[in-house]
C-alpha cells in the first residue's frame, strides 16, 4: 500500500495536520484500488502550502472531517504493509493522527521508496520524488504535491525498482521484507547482499 499525505507543515509535533491523503493498493505490480480524500482538520492552511499544493482553505473547509476520513483510511489499509516516499514523514503523520483517535498506527514495517532508490540507484543528483521521476521517465498524472499524483508516481517508482531487481537477478518476484532490508543497508553493501540473498532464494 503506497501512502501519501499533504500537510500544513513539516511536523505534527509543531502542530501540523493533514490536508489530503491518498492510499493506493498495489498487487502484482499494478495499482488495483485507490482511497483519496481531502481532509478537514479544522486548521488554517498557510498561504505557502496553498501555493505549493493548490489546496486552499475553502477546499478543506468543505472536505470530510478528519475523524471520518481516518476511519475510512484505517478500514481501507487493513493489514497491508505500508510504503511511502520519505516514509518517515508520512509515518509520523499517520501515527499522530491515529493517536488523536486513540488508535495505534504501529511504527515498524514501512518501506521507504526514497531509501530504496538511494541503495539501488546510487549517484542520482537528487532523490526527491520529482527529480527521480524525471530521471526515470515517470510522469505525474496530475499536479505534483497533491496526494494522489505523488502516491501514484511513488508506486510506479517502487514497481520499477522491484522489476529492475527481478531482471538483474532472474527472479519472478521480490518480497517486501527483502526490499526493507535493502533500504536499511549502505549502498556499498547492497550488491553482495543481493547476490547472497537472491542466490539462495
């Protein structure tokens, strides 16, 4: 499940809240289901956030309440493993918003496509989503810095990285646990790790 939040700021610890969420279910390299919604957290949208995302105060004022969106999101996610580009950002917002509802979001098991790209595509000028997308020929279907467009490009990036591994090591599929392990290694250790791990698969 690829997740992306748009928010009013960088940190929930400093009062930032979510303004939009997209969750895309990925099965066998294909996006099969989508959950996308603006979110009304009852907070002011800074002008710089509107300029960046296009999400205005009027849009969130008319959006479903955060309680309603989170209940739907939680049901949609179910027991799926979660992924995001720069996953630590999205994870802390999910944890903060779930905590407000008295729910446990869990803190383990996220897959970060940014970290994975750093390990599998060393030497890129930038690992921001827009720069990676440009380098790999992945086009945004919609405006960058909107949750669905960002989540879709992140999902396609993750699928492409996985396919590259499968081709390079003659695998039919690669488990998400292995992708998480790769993202935790230094880039220099990845080739030897993969040679050993996939040779034994």
